[in-house]
C-alpha cells in the first residue's frame, strides 16, 4: 500500500472511478431482478457435482478484476480513514477515530441529512412516475415494450454532461421555462442551481433503475390474477391494491433501493446542477480528495456513505426475501 | 323471457380483425343446467366466456342474466363466478384469504366470513388447508380452492374455463366426477368451456359445439354424438368414418347411397339430409366385423374387406380395413372373443345396421 510513501498524485480518485456509479450500483442490479430462491436452488443441486470447476472459470476473471480494482483500493480507503491528516504528508502513520468523530459536526450532519433527503425525494418521485410506466411496459405488446424500454433506457446512453447541458438550457435563468413564464407575464423562477434542479436531474437519469426491476416484477404476475380479482368483485383500484401492489413489492423495493443508493452517491449531477453552498456528500468527498487533499477525511465520509448504503441493501434484501418466500407460488399456479 | 332461462346470449359478436371474428353466437342456458361450450382452440369458446365475464367488450349482440342486461356492466358487478384455466389463485394469500377475498370486498362481517369460508372448505373437502399458501397445494387442491373462491360468493352462474386441462389424466377423471356431483348437489347453473369432447359429454346437460366463431350445433350429449348436424360435429365428437356419396334412391324411410368407390349403402333416412351429395357417418364402434360367409352376411349392408391395420389399445382394438374399390374404414372392437384373432391381411366381412348410419349434407 502507498501509506508510507504518499506521492502527491498517485491516483486522483482512490475509491473508484466516476461517483455517478458507485461500487455497489452496477453489481447490485442483477440481484433484485433474479430474486427467486427456489429456481436457483434447483439448478444448483442438479448441476453441483459436475459444474463446480466451471464455476471458478466462469466467475474467476471478474472476481480477479473486482479484487484488484475494487477490494484492494477500497481496503486502502478504509486504512486512510483511521489515520490522521497531515497538511504536509497527507496521511500520518498513526491510528485515530477522529475522522469519524468529525462527521458528528453540524456541517457534516447537515451534509448527510441533505444527501439522504435528496435521495429519498428522488426515490419517491421515481417510484410515483415509474410505477405506471412499469405497469404499462409489463402489460404492453412485445413491440411496444421494446420501443418503450428503449426510450426508458435512453437517458443512460447519453453522456451525463450533454444531458445536464440540456437541462441547463431548459431550467436556466434565461432558459426555456423562465422565458415561457416571462412571456406569460409571470415572474421567473430560480430553478437551476437549486435542490429542485438536482432532483429533476437525478430522476431523469435514474428512472431506468426503478422501471426495470418493477417491470420484471409486474411481468411475472399473470394477467389472469387481475381478472380473477375483478371477477370476485374488485374494482380496478381494489384489484391493484390487493393483488398487483403486494405482488410487485419485491420489484418496488429493489428499484427504490437502486435509485436511492445511486442518488445519495451522485456527484456529477449535483455538482453541475445544484447549489454550490448546498452540496451533497459526493461533492464534499470529491473536494476533500482533489482540492484540500484531506484523504483521511474523504475516506471516512466515503466509507460512512458506503456502509449506510450496504445496511440499506441488506435491510431491503431481507424484506424482499420475506416477500419472495411466497413467490414460487405464482410460478406453480400459472405454468 | 321464457321461464327458467338463466342466461341469454343473443348475437354475441367480437371482431378482432376482418378475418378473425367470433360470432354471431346465440344460445340460452337454463336454470340449474350444466352447459358446455365445446370446440377446437381458436373457435371462440373462451372469447364467449370472457365476454360473459366482462373481460372482452361485445362488438354486437347482447347478454342477459335473468332478463337483466349484463354486457354494459363492468366485470366486478356481474355476479358470474369464473374458474380460470390456471386457477389464478393469489399466491401471496392463504387459502382462507383467497376464499375470503370476495367476501371482504363485499364488507361481510368477520365472524360471517370465517363461517362461510369454513363451510365452503368443508364442501370442497379441504377443511384443514385454510392456512396453506396455494404453492403448498397439489393441482387438484388448487382447483378446488379456485372453485370454492367463486362458489362462496354464491354467484348466479358459475363458469369454468378449461379447468381440468392442467391436471394429469387420473386426477382429471376424478375432478370431473367431483365437479359434476358438486354442481348437481348445489343445483348451480354452470357454463363450461372445454376442447375435450369426453369431458363435455360426461359433464353436460347440453353442449354447444363451436367452430370458427360460430355455433355448429346445440344439443344433449346424445344428440351431438348420435345425430350430429354437420360433418364438423361428426368429425370433432368421437371418431368417425365419413364416406362421400350420392343418394340414388329413397323408399319407405330409407335411402340408398352410392359411394364414390361404387358401394351401395342402405341408410335410415334420418334428418334433413337433403337429396344429392351426402356424407355417410359410420361410428367405428357400430361396425361389426365377421368372418367371411357368416350368416349375418346376407344383409344388404355387408361388404367384403381386408384388414390392413390392427392397433392394440388394451380395452379396445382399432382395426383398419380396405373395402372393394379402395374405401378405407376403421372399426373399434372390444378386446374379447373373435376380435382378438384378427390380424393384418385377413379377409373379413363388415356389417352395419342401416339405423346406425347417418346422412350429412356435404
């Protein structure tokens, strides 16, 4: 490790690459989608004996990739976080909890509170806007579904900077919305460089993370269940509340979890669209790494954020599993 | 509305595209009757059922339940129970909650719900399964829960969409008999959709045979089997030998038909079988196969034949025979007595009673 010889610029971002996609984001994605337990178990027992060496070959390369490029740097970050900061050496070879104690300062508490709140608002808006969309996609004809899916995923295919530039054109002081408001004789609004702008930007990018798991959950619910509920006397809303909603809960949980965890660690969007005074945790970490070179402090912040996200993941995973316990039924009753 | 008519379907039409249209279909279901819609897949039987349940809108026609217009009501206000092909049990609810689903929507009081669910569970013989989830039940048990879930609401009509098709053979027979005795005991009007003619024959009071979105014939199982109205019904129900020919003479209630291969058949001139081109229906089990020169061979409808195929089915033997002139007929014989010795290439005589032949317009 580079602890003893801190070169000034060994690696600009020790934790990982762009903060827009945190460590757990991409890996977590397949997990909520393939949440059925029964299926996996059956396959595992059937092929265990013969498949064991193949498993290693199949997962080995990526495991090695993760080990070198994620686990080792991350361990490095963890080490930084328990060493004191020195303006001359960046890190001193002593042990301390001070970096974590500092998080209890009002400034950092506010930073985290703001970050978590923005994440929550983003998640709720994504759920409210994404649910109807996911339902429509799940029940659409294959061709419409393909087109719809393409449109939903599109934001992910456009460069973040270009997308944000688009939003600046729309939300800016002399942007599309304000020009329209002025044209109507109304007072212009301050939209850009506010938390509202950040939420708009985050919802825009992370909507697919909500829609995709939700859609796959709703797709597994046979339409005959809806009809059965209607036939038993439920109007559409009652049917939705008593069948679709509880049965799609695992998808809703996975989607919310994904959106929440990528939102609270977002960096580019809040940096370009948010207020410089009301920052999110990702920006703070970036500044402490690259501007003030306080790597120990940045490490403790990053680790706290990651631990919080992990905690949330496990809580949600637990909830999904409990909901998933009855899941095999939907498969057996509707072959 | 005549008395005792429960459901009246008049001119039901559903257009999917100019080529794919169901209807116009019209039929009446009497109170307490077990009525089946029978036909191959794509004949419109499930569409008809879904129209009655309200999942498909009518393009034309009307549906009345006890004289009251049904087709303009939303599905949840129709009071017709439907048992789905895959049962459509709610996987996240226990058996009890599945059955209580409709009662809760109707705001039935809690103690009453418990009482009614308990009663219906005893009726379908599953009293100890209330706390189980659907996934923990066998196919037959799920089927019974699905029936109980509809039955507990005491709908005016109970409808079944191929309810036995997901069960294995033995269970299918068992559930078929249970279904019938349950319906008889409750006296509930039932509409049953199936593509399985055996099921329809065994269960129904009356059957409507559908093909290409139209009704071919409505009648009792006996009518449908013994006196099919069209060649489609004759071929779809049971197995059949259909021989094309012309009526060449008629005398006192009998018609003489000359087949295309030159055979002359004496038939009871049953029904409105027309005069010219006809098909003669012979059910395989009504063909007698005799050794050549047997005394029965003096009859008119007696033909020399050569066995070309023997299929051994255990209970039955199916024997394919070629008549003079190349006409092939199939006979179904019980696996007893002389029938057991028939072998391919043997020469035999076949005998058919004129009353067992049916003329159908071609």
